[in-house]
């Protein structure tokens, strides 16, 4: 186990559960986060739990130097996350997701980091030729959004075998890329702009839920299972993960939006649902997660149905007094 792991985006939706996961397992954890979404309460809680938090931006050389000093492994989560957020501020997305990531990785190699785990996305697969057949890590990438294009670019920088090119400035840095399914579930920095969480909130609140493209497929993974997958990679033998890409989720947890609505309706009977027909969607894919199960013996612990129960219970308990506040979104 490395002496210290640096998590960028530590106070984010996935970052905070990951820090909790690593602390519980005995890792020394340092975080780097600019608190873009005002989540100072999350940052303070992480510090109370034992995370050494650097409040700074990955674009800042000084913040990178401070955060990387003495770390042996790096988990790179920090990003402008999601298609809407990147489309809303494309210049900022390029600065952070491309230039900032490139600078961070170069500095990490220079600082003696031995292993980087990069959080990518299953959105990289874009539109599948046959969505009834799950794609796997060998499937051709067809990104159709700026966010996915940027994730693919960093994957190719880290893993030239994907068709990227030289990574001469990264030296002997070992790299693993994790393509996360669409994440859901309750977390310290909550998001209600993610499909399962949003649909559950809307119907729990008694609203009319408009569903677009209800027939198109996506994979889903609970936020704590996403954190567990990162932990599994960090703790694995180098030969099992070096230079590898893993889809993160469970093959059985691919759903259409109409399936999500049906699952929520089994638990929540308020609100109404209307479907907006959309004949085509640039993203339509089912994903196989058999590789991470086979290689790392990784299994998810939560299902979408259980996540719906969790989110609805948190809402009913008043965990989010203003659940429609913009603080729970990554873009306006």
C-alpha cells in the first residue's frame, strides 16, 4: 500500500466517498480541490476525518506541487464533469480537462508518482452499433460530446496503445483508466443532475417528470461502488492493472430510462410521468463489466433499485432541505 495517495476532486461527488473508502482501509489521503461548487462543508468534514486537503486548482502549478509532494499514487477525478457542464463552458472545460490534466500528469511523473488512476467515462462509447449487445473495453470509442472527447484524449495520453501517441514526458508512470458508468446514490456532495437521482427526486416531490429518449440504454453504478473500484485498482498487483482500461459497474445494471421509471414507480407513487419521443440519440449503449470482475474479483454491492430507496429515504429524512437548489447541479 502506498504511503500516501493524492485524490484530485476530493470534495466532489465521487471524490468524497473515495476518500472515506481509503481512510477506512488505512491509507493516508491527501486531497486537491478548488471547491468549484461551494462544497466547503464537504471539505471541512473530510479534514475532520483525516484527509489532508489542499484547496487549489489543478491549473495552478503551486497547488499541484504542494499536493503531489510525498504522494506515491494519484487518483485524478478533478474535471468539469458531464456533457451539459462542458457544453455550457467549453473554454473552461478545455482548460481543466485537457490542459490542467496534462500539466498534472507531467508534474506527477516528475514528482515520482508510481501509479495514476484516471476517472474516465462509459460515454466514450457513444452510440453503439447494436445496443442489445454490451460493449467492452476493446470496442471502438465513438465519443459524441465534448466531455467524452476530452476523456478519450487523456486516456490516449496515458495509454498510447489506445491510439494516442507519445507520452515521453510521463516517464515510467503506471496508468489505469476507469470508464465509470452513470453514477447515482447519496454522497456528501450530492448531485441531482444525474438520471437516477433526478428522476427519484422529481417523482418524490410530486412533479411531472419529462423523460426524453426513454428507449436508449445506459449503464449505472452506485457512487460508493465507483469508489470501491478505484480502491480495488490501487490495491491490485501492478501486473493486473498497469496499462489497463476497466469499465466500472455491473453488466446486469444496464437500463433504459423507461426501466428506471418503472423501478421508481415500484417505490414512489406521487408525481406524473410524460414521455417525449426522440427517434435518435447520439448515445445508446449497454456495457459489459466482466473484465473488472474477472481481473480484480470486483463486484458491485448496490443495485439501481436499492439506490432509489436510498435517495428517497434521504429526501424524506430532510437530508437535502432544498433539493432543487443549483448547488446540487454541475451546470445551470
